[in-house]
C-alpha cells in the first residue's frame, strides 16, 4: 500500500506542533530509548493502533524491521474507519467515505505511547493519529479532538486531571453466560472467582504502566469493576483505551469474554463508566476547584464548569450513551442516573461532588455507560465544562434527596434517536467541538438508529427498552 512521502509527514508533524499542544502532551520517548526497549524486550512486532468512534482498537501489526520506516514516513490506514459502525458497515454522509472516494489517512505515531504489551509475546504497541494527504489533522478523530480541548484548557492556565472507573461483564466465551450468578457486590469470593485471571489481569496491567487502584465484584452476575489511578491530560485517556482493549485480550486468553456492552442482561445491572475530573492551576499546582469559602466549598471556576456539564448533559448523551442498548441502563432505583442533576455524595444523581475535598476536590460524572469511548468521555465532559466557563450559566440547586422520586428534574433522553435530536439543537456544545467530527458522528448514529428501526418495529418504546434482543449480543458484545 502506498505511503505518504516523508516530507509530507514532516509537514504534518510541524502542523501538529503548532496546532495541537505538544507542550501539553506526555514527554515523548526518544527514538534511541525506544530502540533500546525493543532490544531489551526482544520485540518482534509493533501494533500501530488507534481508537475508532466506538473506542474499539483498529490496528495494523508491523514487523519490527519495518518500524522505523513507518515512524519516519507514517503508516496508511483506510481513512473511513472512523466513520464505520461497530460491525464495520459503511454509513453515508460521514465526510470520510464516498465524499473523499474512500481515501486513506496517513497516521503519525505518538512516540510517548510506545508500550511493551505484557499480554502478547514479543509485541509492543504505539498509538497513531490520522492525517489527510495534505498534512492536516483528521479532526473527526476522538483523540485529536481531545488534544484540541486539552490545549484550550492549557491556554487558560489549567491542567486537566482525569480518572476512569470501569464496570464490565465477564462471560464464558462459548456460552456467553456470566462466570458466576447472583449480584454479589464486594463479595471476596466473587472478587476472585478465578484468581488466575484477576491477578493476571492486574499484574500485566501494572507491567504495561496501567495503575489499577481497586478491583471488586459488582452488582450483576459476572460483573466486575476496576478503577484506574488518575493521570493528567491525554495520558489518562490513552491509558484507559489501553486498559479496555488489553482486558479483552487477557480475558480471551483465559477462556472468557470481557464486555463493556452496557446492558447485556435486562434483569441485571448495567455497566457504567464513571469519569472523574478536576482542574489544576499550572502556575501553582493547586486544585482550582477547591475554595473552602465558596458556595458548596467550590471555586467560581468549579461552579461554572459544573453548570456547563449539567447544561449540556442531555446533548452529551450522544457520547455517554452511544448505542441503542445503552438506553436500557437508565432505570429507576438502579443506581444508574437518569437525570441531568448533581449532588454531594448522592448516588442517584448524574454528577456527584465527591466527599474528599481540599486538593482532592473533583466531580464524578456518572452519566457514561460501559459502552462509552474513553476519549469521548473526556471530550464530552471537557467540552461542556469549557462551555460553562465561557457562558457562566446558572448552577441548579443540588439534589439532596432521591432523584428517582422527583418528576420535575431534567430527564436524560430515552433513546439514541432522542439524543441525536437534543444534540443537534445544542449549538453551544457543538461550538466546542469540530464540524468534521459533528458531521461524522451524526451520520454514524443516524445510521445506527435506522438499522435498529429496520430490525425492531418497537424501537425506542418502553417495550424495546425492557428487553435485550439476541441481535444486540451479536452486534455489540464481542467488540465493545
């Protein structure tokens, strides 16, 4: 396959430095240090890897002898992969398919992401960013969009400190049934239902630089939760992406499927992906959300950021609940939030102000489903928070009781179709994103809705949301 000339890649790298905040990225490994790592770890293959719109890894494996050639000259990928549905069907109108004659992108590797993969023999990976042939970044890329937002916060003087929590189901590979029954949350015997698997997962993640802070059984049969230590900026999302895809591979090696499909079983708990965020003042290193004298113990900056998250929470459902299956999560008395609300240490609201205060002051965005793309979790939260900093909307009162019992609270959309409609009306949120990205995501999500409507006569109704069809397993379970 034809590769982009090296001079054009150099142009792309220059443009990236100028437009996409290299000073805010993790410090890159040097080429010499990567070569030494390759020798020391007997690396034979390197995966050039990127996340698609769904957060699924799309990659090419390169023999190590070709590695430097692709670092210097870039590696071509089909450019339209960002606009595929999860089963790789090709929606029209994305801007990345028929409009550009199904052209390639040339991807530029980010050297800071080079990682030896402990769960794959003699293999490392590196994350790549897509560019068009003229060297301009392909801004429908969730990772490039996140870079842009992080750069805007950097310009304002803030570091974005981010943390991820992930719930997922572990199923037997052949039967696709849970590895244990019941809802044994925190039960030690179920934490380690297969200690060879759970310990292997945590050890190998640690070796790959993924710091896990807790692991436990959750509230569904075969449901587990692993939480990651926070990181600053892009490294947090890169680590979350590596963790999710690596967990799936390690599970398969033990005879299991690890799935972030949000609601695999209608009578069992859904999986969520909670997202923790705070802003750190670059000059002082202090938590910019903390103000003991401010209302609720929050700075004005924090209150505006929170108000922005709430103002755009319904539109952001397009990213926090990105599949038709996700809307089966928002159920009364399920501990999954169903309203655009906030509160202090309240598990029935959408955004929780955590009890740990002072320099640990942060918000937990509880709206995202298991199926959410880690890059778009960060994008949606930061875009809404940035809009709040710019417009300073009124902050609603916190919910101090049970949000499920109050009918006047702003409800989240009931379907992917409704989420699309709300997003299309939210021009303030769209202004924080990129037209290229908006065009692509709307085309893909409308295609997914059309696919569901064609298959299910009752799509979008309470009856549809009260069952999980076997088709959903086939469509989502393995890849998400």
